[in-house]
């Protein structure tokens, strides 16, 4: 069932329908984020500013999509939920659970940013610290789900979560209705964001080139797409912490991204750090490393796409003050 559905989504046959349904269900809670022209490049480069989204990242879309879908089937206060996250998904699920009255446990890796940990705790959810990176936290959350009967909410390996993220694609199409979208640059972690957006965009604008941008220090999904199958990779510290960590072996995002991503880019830490500073001083926006990663991908191929209409997806802005001072 998953393979068939993923294939259909990747071709946009049900992707747009799912995203429209989810948009209608969550639109009163999420923000329609702005599409802003670059101060350096002008309107040829636009930023989809999910850094201004509720909870500070795009993740609230997928979290609300999943929990509101479940709320149509069962009483949420009768279910114990668990999720795992590098931070932003945990914040989003915590916010969504507080809105809908659900009980939630969030498993986080030891490397979680302080600001993300504090935001999650502020919602009164149970927090567990486990693993050196988010992939290990996910495995632990999945283990507890099986042993203790929790309902596990994946950050990316879930069709409702993916469809929720895909509502960004619907907004982009509406905001760019009088212009072509020639290139779209999206950071890659587990693949939920790029899967949802690319499924929608490819259904309505198949000529749009989807660029998947990965941090070379943690790039399991990008390397797996290149290999044509899920593979394991080593994970090292990266400023793009929201994109770091392992990925489920059976992730539905692999077949979707194989169908919809046109080209992959891998970025070094110095490229990400430079774009982190550029966003602050040239674009006057504070973003986290995972958002700077998408800009770093654009800059790698700037000469190839300079005269075309390009969009960089700014996925979030939850970054520790101390960390930002180090890199700025």
C-alpha cells in the first residue's frame, strides 16, 4: 500500500488532492507565509519564508495535518502519542497536541538545540533525551511505541505529514500565478518537506526543476537517492541540525523523491555557514542552518540559473543565540 501511494503522490495524482484537503483543515491555524524577493539578487530569487511560520518552522503544517486527520477517526485524549525529532518537529507536535488536547512524549537527541528543547518543554509535554542524533532518537521512540502502545508520529515517513508540508507548494503556486517557477531549492533531511512540496509542484508545473540540497556531514536520504536504495551513512555535526540524522529504511520519502527531485546538491559546512551570515547581513533575515543550506545550494549553481526565476525555501528560524553569535 505504501509503495503504491508513494508512487501516486510522486506523480501528483493524489498529492494535490491530499494537500488541498489538508490545507482546508489546517489553514485557520497556520500562517500563509510571505514570498519575499532577495535584497541581493532582486526578484529573480525569491524566499518562501517559513522562518516566519507558527512555531518558527514549516513543521507545524505536517503536525497539524496528522493530528487533525486522526481526530476525525478517534478521540485524541484517549491516545498516548510519541514522536522523535531534532527539534522543530517536536515543537510543532507539542504545539499541535496542546491545541487538540492530546498527550505527547517527545524523544530528542543529545544534540538538540537549547532553544528547541526549551520551546518543547514549554508546552508541558514529556521529554526524553536519547541518542547522539535524531535517527537514534527515532529508533528509540519507535521501540517505545511497540513496547508501551504509544501512537508514533514520524517526522517524515507519514503521508499525512507529507501532505501537510505540501500545502507550501499550493501557496507557492498561488503566489507565483503570473510567473513561472523555474527552480526550487529545498533542504533535505528525512524528506518530508521536499516530498510534499515537489509532489504538488510537479503536478501543476512539471517544468519546474526541483533541487534537493543536503549537508555533506549528514546526508542519508540524498546518498540513498543517488544509490537508488536506502543506505546507511555516517553522521557528523552540522550547522544544518534540522536536516541531520538517520532515515527509516522503509521511508515513503525515498520513492517520492526519486520521482520528483531533478538534481541533488551536497554542501560543505563552510558554504552553509557563509549563507547563514549572508541571510543575516545581506537579506536581513535570521534563519537556522537548515534554511541557510538551501541558499548554499542555490549559490553552488548560481551561474547556471542566474537569469531564471528561482525560489529558496527557508524552512525555519529556531537557532540558539549563542550558536548564532559564533557563526555570524
